[in-house]
């Protein structure tokens, strides 16, 4: 009868609607799974990047320790005193700037104007300009170190200014230059150390 046909059609329509609803729910479930997989992939990539960064930092610290060890080999305590400066301590202080500036950019340490000494007022600078250049300025390593040391302190002040102005990317670029200069200063000290040692007897 017509009534039975209508009833059958309604049942078919209900079944189709249920199937459509189930399909939508299934599609939503698949999307959630895809999102979860994407998030897991991002976390995995972040962890991989952190591991790589940690490994690079560890290698850098190992290299710095080796450089300082090499520097200490050339100087006994008496020789350092006679030269008028503890070179290993001066080198450590310059290497420490890299860590301090990294923490500063990460918002983990504050730096005041008073802490931003000029290239003439830090321990190494005082020694360079109070007699170091007069005694050892004929060594080309000393001439290079004097120039690099001055630029090193200029870069530090530039980095701090850029951070205060909100120019984070430029500040990060300056940090790379500071790190390079710090390593170069220590390398120059290592190169000139045997000459100081010979001169001091």
C-alpha cells in the first residue's frame, strides 16, 4: 500500500541520515588522529633540535676548556705575576661573557650599564694599555688582539642596546660575533703565550 511505501522510504531516509552522521564522525576522528600525529612529529623535531643544540653547546664548552688548558701550560704562577696579569683568568672572564649574554637574551639575567666596561677597563684591557702593548706590542698577535678586544666590547654594548630596542634577531647576530671574537682573543693569547713565556724566562 501507499502507506507502507512511505514508511519504507522514511526508514531508508533515516538509515541514510545515520550513515551520513557516522561518516562525519569518522572523518572528525580521522582529523583528530592526524592532528595528534602532527603534534607528535613537531615534539619529536623539537626534541631532536634540543639534543643537537645541547651537543653543540657541550662541544663548545669542551673546546673552550681545551683552549684555557693550553694557555695555562705556558705560564707558571710566577710568570703570570711577572707579566702583570693572570692571562688564564682574563681568558675565562672573556669566555664567561658568552654565557652571560646568552642568558641576557633569554631573559634569565639582567645587565646594567655599570657592568658593560670599556675595552680599557676590564682586566685584559688594563694590562694591554698599562704596559702590555709597550712591552709586547712588537708581536703581531698583540696588535691583532688589541684591535679585536676593542671591537669585542663594542659588540657587547651594541647587543645590549639592540635587545633593549626589541631588535632580538639583530641582537642574536651580534651574539654570534661576540662569541667568534671571544674565541679569537683566547686563540691569540694561546699563540702569543710561548713568546711571553720565553721573554719572561
